C-alpha cells in the first residue's frame, strides 16, 4: 500500500471453544474482512482461552501496539468463564460497576427469555445480571441477543466488545461500523479484486512481477480452484492508473472472469435473472453442496429451481431418468452419466440449465481406473450438454468443494459471462 | 483440569488472506482440536499477516512462553510473501541454507507440476527452489502437495512448520502426530463429551454447579441448537468417578442424546446401517445443506439415498407430488407442506425415512404471519409422519444451519436413538 497512513486495528477473541477445535471462528474473519475492505490495517488477530490472566495479557499486548481500534469478541455471557468485562476493567485500571442503562437492557432481555422458556423472571435476571457490570466510564452497546456490548476509550484507542454469538456480533458490529462511518473513521481506500479460474499462482506471479506496483498493496488468495488477486490503493489518480494497468495485464494474459468485485455466484445470479432463466442441479458426490451454494445467495429463488440429490443409483435412474444401461456400461462416475444427470434434472425440473456432478470423493470407492478425486461435471442447456472431467487433489471435503466450484464455472462458461 | 502438568502448545498462522477476511482459517481449528483432544494445552493461537517483522515478533512471543510444541502454518509457498523459513531462521539465530534432501523433494514435485501443466521443468524448479532453503540444523518434512515442511528444535520446544493449504497441512500434520505419539509426547487424558439437544446454557449451568468437579476441566460449547459439555480429566479413578457423576446428573435432568463421543451424524449413520434402512431429503429453504451434511460422512452411501432440492413450488409438485391445492391453501411454508415433502421424498426415492424442510430463511420473504426464521421440519417413516414447527433466530445462514440440525434430531428422535 502507498505511503499514506491507514488506521490500524487489533482483534482479540476469547473462548475455550475457539482453541480446542469445537467452534470454528467466524467472527474474526468477518471483522478482519470488513476492516481490511475499508482500508483499516488489521495488525493482529489473537485467540485466547477463558483464562483471566491470559485474556488480560493479550488485551494488554494488543493495546501496546496502540491500534486505533480494538475489537473484542466473546466472554460477555452469563457463566463464570465470561471474563471480558472484568479483564477490560483490569487493563483500563478502572473498577467494574453495574451500569443503569445496561441493567435496563439486561432486564428487558431476561423478561423475554423467562417468557419464552417458561422460567421465573427474577431467577433469570439474577443469572444474567452480571452482564450489566461494565468497566467504569464505559457505555453499553444495545444487545442483539441477550448480552449488551461494551464501548470504551483508552488513549487513542477505541475499544468495542461484543458477545461471541456470531449473529449477535454481526448485528452489533454493523451498528458500530455505522457510528465509525459517521465520524469519518474509515479512509478512502480502493480495493480491486481480480478473479481467475483455471490459472495457478505460478502463472500469475510473473505477470504481476512485470507490472509497476509501488503504489499498490497486492495479495493473492487461492481458493478451491479459483485465484483472487487483490489490489488495494489510495484513492488518487496515480494509484488508480497503476491498478488499472495490472488488471489489464492480467486480463490480457490469463483467464480472468471478474475484475469488478463480483463473485462467480453474483455473475450467475445476475445473468440468469437478466435472461429470466433458471438452473437445477443433479448431485451425486457433492450430495447437495452445489444446491446449498446456489441458494445461499438471498433472492436465489428467482433463478434456482432446485434439483435432485442423486446419491444412490436408483435415484439417478428413478428421478433423473438416467438409463440403467448407461450406469452399468460406464459406471456412475463417467462422462456419460454426468451428461445424463444434467439433462435429466433440466428435464424434470423444467429449468433452462441443468448441472450434473458425479465423482469419487473418497476416502474409499476409488480404483486404479477411477481414482479418488475423479469428478465429472456436466452442464445441459438450450444448446446441448457439455461435460468436463477433473482430477481434484486432497481429501473428501476438498474434492467436494472443488467440484462445486468447477460446476459453477462450467455454468458460467456456458452462459458466456 | 487436575493438578498434573499437561504439555503446552502455541500455534502461529501466517498469511494476509487470514487477516483480511478472504480465507477462513481451518488449520488453526484442526490443530487446536487435535491437540486439546490429546491433552495438550493450547496456550495461544495467533494469526499474522505476511509481514517479516510481525511474523518474527509473533514467533518470538510464542516461543517466550516456552511451549513444548510450536506449530506454524502457512508461508512456505513460492512467492515473495512466503516468509516462514526466513523468519524461523531469524528467530533461531541460524542462517538459511539449501538442504539437499529438501531440494530432492522440491525437484520431484516440480517435475510433476511441469508435466501436468505443460511447463518447462527448469523454469518451474527455478521458481520453487527457494522452498528447499531451511534454517540450518532443521530437517524437511516430506511434502503432501508441493512445499516441504520444516522440523526444528530450540531449547525444550519442538517446532513444526507446514504449508497453509489445508489438505496438505492435514496430511503432513498427521505424520508428525504419529511421530509424537511414538515418542510418548501425549499425556493420558480422558475427554468425555456430553451432547444435548433442546436445553440451553441457563438450564445446564445449575446442574453442573451442583456437581463436584475439582478434578475436571469443564467446558460448554453452544452450536446451532446443540450444546456440548466437555469434561476432560487425568486418567485416574477419582477423576473418572467425578466425570461419571456429572454425566449421570446431566442425563438424569436434561435431554442428553450422546455421552460417548458420538455425534448426531454418527448416531444416525450407525442406526440406519444397523437396521439396513435408508434416508432421503426434501429441502426447500436449506437448498441442499441437509443432504450435504448427511453425505459429508464417509460411507454414507450405505444409507443416504439422496432426495430432492425442492426450492421452487413446481419442483415440490412435480418431483415430490405435493398437491398444488396444499401449497395454495397453506403456503409453501406450512406444517402440511413439510409433511407432504417428507412423505413425497420417501415415496419417490424408496427410502425408509424421508425428511422435509421448508421455511423462511430471509432476509426477505417474511410476513407477520410467517416471519423470517419460521421453519417446519417433517419426518416420514414406517410409522407415519411427524412435523415440528420452529422459530430460529439470526440471519439466513443461521436459520439454514439450525434447520439442518433440527432435521437431524427429528430423524434421531424417530429412530429412537
């Protein structure tokens, strides 16, 4: 990134469940993603267990870097291992006090919970009341779920603490984000994403190396078959021109499918909606993952019909009309069956496009002839059916993930977007 | 946890993509989970960007805690921002040297890549050769994908560095785990997991508080409708007895569905396989997520038939035989349609059990009558069909996740396991 200073942030998440593999962190990813996208430099993301000393030490360590923003997730619940308020008070050198506004918020939520679960209000309030205790001088953030958040300031650092429940954190953070936005906290930063399918890092790096990029911060992200090049820069003309030149070079030499931020999901959704066309799936080894991905996008009911999870051969035959003879002659994992599945789902759902996926996800079921990772993806449409064969690396999860991405791109190619 | 000392570990992951929201960390979760389960205390998990100074500082900071194990993920690729080897050498105070064994490994992989992508071998080797440079005194770990790992020792800390590609890390870590196992690194620790469905933290805490638990480490994990109580203790009689008493108390008072480690997925898979029965899905708002979850388990083709993603009403009618009149009278999101979907998929796939899911995942599509989060789940089986209505909190993703978990438990209840 160019010479101008960007605000910085540190993120601290607490919770044993994040350290012993029980729960996958999504809060850190969300916060880091939004902040980066808005030009804030995320200096560190630390995860600590529900341990008073370690949480306090980590907060101190994060504050020592004097970030402009310290975001804390987790540790605001009702159990003995919810230590965030206490540790924050400690680190700020102030006492913990019951806050009137916070108590009101907690009481209101306690009333709801008591009603919903048929419990005694006084009991519930007694159990949740500690959530109204804040470091002196801090203010509560209205809860999305049950626990209020905490806002405090120390030196030049603004601190915001949220409960760890992902949807509560998301909702409460977006309020804080709007507040920071109103105050002009976020710099003017431009992010350009160049997305590629069908080229690897080894082909991309040389192209980048040939471009002037001293005004850019350049990152490469490798997904399940997709590569994204991220260009971030200040909002001035010289930097803009440099970024545009990099984008042009990538587009000229490599299979770039998007350079305006849209994902493959966006491209498919928009193309199908514009053309008033629909898509349906026929999934064997992916077992529903492709349908789940297509319908993850709000509003996808406009263009996703649904489809068939044809895990068993009887379902391939019965619901999709794949001829038994085809299954017997070529095997379920074959170009022919992928094509028949794609055509079958198109036919039975009445969709414009049908996508069929059949493969060996592993760990068992592979043979020398049809090894684990072999996946056929077919796409049937008004112009006929196209099938691609793939050999994906990695384990069951990986093979399934790559299959979904390959399927999306096959449809994209057929749609010509 | 009891008085005996447990070995400790620190985890450091590097990669800008983990800090700017592009990639969700799965490596930290995996490593932390395995280590915790084997009785290793995970002291910290730090994520840093591709920044030389910050990575070195974080490694130093992790080593300052004198962990028995330091695991490093990421930064072993071929680009200029792959800095792990360099930073490790720095922190260990040794030079970086090309290692003969590592060079052999890299050359072998370069040959593969060159062949597969039709590139020149010498070119590819030139671009990947830096992966053979290790801190002096370190040894390479054989690569699963392209990059070798690094094993080194400093003081009482054993260091292992892996590439950040998840399946490569998983495979290489399992070799290291086996090596540590052979050396007797892991203590004898017992973990008991008590899984509940239909009770919240507020009901569980009082039960735990009434039990003696000074020899136990107790954790609570809240998932999408499921709660897991984790009891971890030394392998002695006194601790075992205390854990057994806690398990018994929870089972006596609350809806515990598993206390032997098995997940709801395991219970369903085993019950269906034992009975030689099968299941099929009919998914509207979950769009394939339930099928994907059921088929995520290796070997699930023994008992999962597949099913129908009935996102559009035409598919509910056409493929599942849901009467149009039912859809018009009650709406797609209704008890009646959930039941008809469950029966429909059971019928058309020939499965023993059919599960139907229909709901309003949001963000749009809600009404005062049928708000976002309203989800009906039906389960049809030999004894008839049962439907449960739910009102799930949170956003689209959350509603879909909770719906899947509710569906699994409805089938579990019907199977009587």
